[in-house]
C-alpha cells in the first residue's frame, strides 16, 4: 500500500470521525434540551402527566440513539505509513497463530463494510480500505507461519 493511499485513508477517517462527533454532539444537545425542559415542567408543579411522560420518552429515545451510535476510536483506526503487520493487527511480534487469527477476526468484524451503516460513500470506502489493510496483514503473517 502506497503512502498516498494511507494518507487518503487517514483523511477519510478524520472526515468520518468529525461527522460522527458532530452528530453525537447534536444528539447530546437535544437530550440536554429535553432534560432541562422536563426539569422546568417538574419544578413548575404542572399536573400534566402526559407532557412529563412525553419528555421522559424523548430523553430515553435520544439516549438509545446515542448508545447505538457509539464508536470507540482504537489505535488501529489510523495506520501510520510505517505500520507493520503486527501493529496493524495490534499484536506483539512473534504472537502465535491463534492470536493472529483472533486479532484478524476482531478487526475484520470491526471493518467489514457489510457490518456498518455508513451514510456516505466515503465512509463505506474507508471501511473497505481498512478491511483490505487488515486482510493483507493477516495473509502476510499467516504465510510466514
């Protein structure tokens, strides 16, 4: 993989991460708005139980949407141009075949393009490139064993 391809992967990842963070922040802001609104209604002594339940439901729905969208950034998300196969799979050099297979399965599930619902073709392309890098690293390490 050329350094230009790696730079493109990093650029796409950063773009995807920024888009995700913006959406996450909007959901958090909306959730906080409804929490504040609920607090106002409760401190105002309103007897409108329907409004209270509606606000509580909106908060629960937003919390669920936030949880569903949680993505943890991991070290393997951004490969350096000099990353070796061991680093790509997150292993110590000389790890056994079982560890190599387990690391590959974990990374392949994370990056498999069919496992994610991306909103843009760039995001899907990013996952495909990450999956390709992981597969190539796995193939090279297994060929050495």
